[in-house]
């Protein structure tokens, strides 16, 4: 099963998100994670790439963005691309 993860979403991202992904990876050997976000910020937080892949994104939706407008305007945002991966069947689930 593949999980699409918005690595740039939430408080203390990407650090907190990556910590959660690494914990889940250690507990669930049958899961693969596709991390969406700024590769330059994500990659240094990863000890290895086992069960992981990164899709570099150039935008992110901030907490103060108006949701519908942000999704329409920020087509390359980590949240948008992760959700699209689920819709396209490239991932089974979405997490942020």
C-alpha cells in the first residue's frame, strides 16, 4: 500500500511529519510512502530511502490561505499533488 504524505503540512513541518513517517515505516513494513514537498528540506531528515520516495513541489498551502482559492491557484502545492496522487490511483491513502 502506498501512502501520499503532504510533508509540508501541519505545525513543525517537515520535521514532525517526517518523524511520524519514519515511525510508521518501522512499524508497518508493507507500506510505502510518497512524500510531497520541498526535497531540499525533506531529504536531510531521512536516514535512508527505504520504502520512501519524494515528489518535489514548488508551493505549499499556508494556514492563512483561503482553502478553495489556494487549491485553485497553487496547483503545484504539496497538498494538491498528494491528493491528486490518490485520485489518480498512484497512492491508496492521503495524510498530512
